[in-house]
C-alpha cells in the first residue's frame, strides 16, 4: 500500500469522519453487520470511587446504584440504535422477518443487558427481539476472560505485562507524573484553589507503590498503583461528563473539558498497556474473534458454520459487552482507531467496533469494512439525536495483514487467515449453544 503524506494517519489508523458511509458502487451488496459494543453511561463502580480514601469532597450522587445503566445512558443507547436503523435500512426492508434477521447477545451484568435492550428499541422498535445471555451456571466465554482462567498461565500473564513496562512497574507513575499530580490536586482540593486542611488524612496517589502480580482464579492478575487508580478516577469523571452532570459537579468543578481529555489519555494508555498485551488479548478475545469469523463466514456462505452465533438468516448481530472487550479485540487483531474528540483507541460508553460484510457482485468475493463508531462526548452530554446528517463519529479502520488499499477493504478469506494466526485455540469454546433469552 502506498500513502501520500497527508493520508499517512488515515492509512495507519481509523480516523473518524462525520460523513456516513456512501455506497461502494452498484455492484456492492451489504450482507451482514456485526456490532461489538460497550454498554452505555452507568453509575461509577467501587474501583472508581475507592471508598473516598483519596478525595476530600464527597462524590456526586447518582440516580441509580453503582454500575447500573442510567436513564440517560439508556436514552443514548436508544439513539445509537436509531442511527444503526437509518444507516443499515436496506438490511431491514422485510419487517415480517425482523425477529430472525436480528440477534442480540449481552454479558450478564445489568448495564450490558439493559444497554442491549435500549439499542434494540432504537434499532427495531416494532420487532420483538430478545437479548440472549450466557448460561448462568458458568462464566461467559464470549465476554469474560476469567472464563479461561483455569487454562491461562497467570505467571506468564503478569510477566508479559511487566515486560511491556521494561520489567519495572515503577516506570508507570514516572511516565505520567504530570497528569497524576494534576489528578491528586483535583482529588484533594476543597474548591477554593488550595489544598484542604483535611488532606493529610487522605491517601495520596503518588505515595502508592505500583505492582503487577499473578493472582488466583478467576482474577489471573492484580495491578495496583497510581496509574491504575488514576485511570479509574478519570473514568469516573468521564461518566460524570457524559451523564450530563453540571460542570460544577464534574470533578467538583475542577475538571474542564481539556483536563478531562488529558486524564482520559492516561486512562486509555493504561488499558492499552494492560489489555493489549498480546497474551492477555488472546485470553480475552480469542473466543470472541473466533465466533465473529465463523458468523461472517456463515453469512457469506448462507449455510450453517460451526462456531457461528445464531443462524445464516441473521443480518444484524449485536454483541453487548464492556470496554475491555473492545480493547482485547483491538489488541488481538492489531486494530487502532482515532476518534476526533478522544485519545487513541478510546472506548467511551456506547462505542462499538463494527464489522460490515460486503459482497462484490462482479467478483462474487466477500470483504469487510471495519469501523469504530461512537457518539462524541458532547453528543452524549447533550443527548443529541442522531441522524445520517448528524452522525456519530465513524472511524474507518485499516486491518493489518488484511486491508490492501486506501479503501481499507479487508477480503474475508484474508480476515479468516488473520483470525487463525492470532487466536489461541486454548481460549476458544462454543458460545451459541450456551446462549438463551434473558427473562
């Protein structure tokens, strides 16, 4: 592939565009769409508040319990579903068969199931599509790396992550000294521009020791230190912003939009160092990638393929998980993307990796177009309705060892070879047989 200088980033990364995808030509047929999505805006979880050990002012009050999808979050996911319905209108021309052409599966948490249900309300408001979840008797191999903890080498995983840090986890806080200092001031400041008198009773991020250690089943690895906590606190501020809390409550009024950008750069970089570690990406995404490959092949062949999710009649497959699923999958397949208002490889609430399967009627060959789609943070904050004219960010992704030119087309047969070369069979087991409608 040859690239002009001004197109270099577009060739190497997925660079977002607000222009919806135009038809690839009269001979192009869209056969199937697979959406691997993160859940919507939720209330912060314990790791993002740390029992208020590091902050002098109380965290904001949320309308739902920790980790639960908020009403605003549901609205945003429904908006996303409505955009998918507009973008892929040709897939849903036969309303009589909508229940067989759409299939949805989600991780078993409340926020993922509720997010999938909200997307379906926007995608197919008049169609009775149920969300499928994994059998409750065991961990979910589609979304949970812990499902493979009994066969993963925990010591190797910890060593692999430490290896990406030059063998010394203490490198982390040194590399992120400035954002950590800013974050510590945000946490300890009472709002009058000077540290609180009670700050001495609170823990300080920069006093913590960085560790990466192997752990027992099912955690596999435990990571602690200033950067891991800082990444969690940054996520808390992101949730506050996208939920639409008043700016006086976003980081207690001390986190501006530009400050949020800086903190989220540390957040996404942290997750890249951990989850994109090749061995961890294999554990976390081999099963998901294998299922995606089989499902795409099934749609191309129009006959049942072992390992595929649902039936050959499925035209829109929604897989609703977590930011970790997007990062693991990106790491496994070496995918990178850049959204205009986000750091590299960001996975904000409701964002999704989208795999479009096309067939060229002239050659009868199938190929993929891969995208990262996400509402901008301000579209989320202000609950902006999405239309083709007012679209979310859509970043076209170059697939290494598959995409061949500036269109980023990825031939399906090459994509299958990529999956075979990256997936670790030790972390693959059948998924569709364990899925059942969520009641």
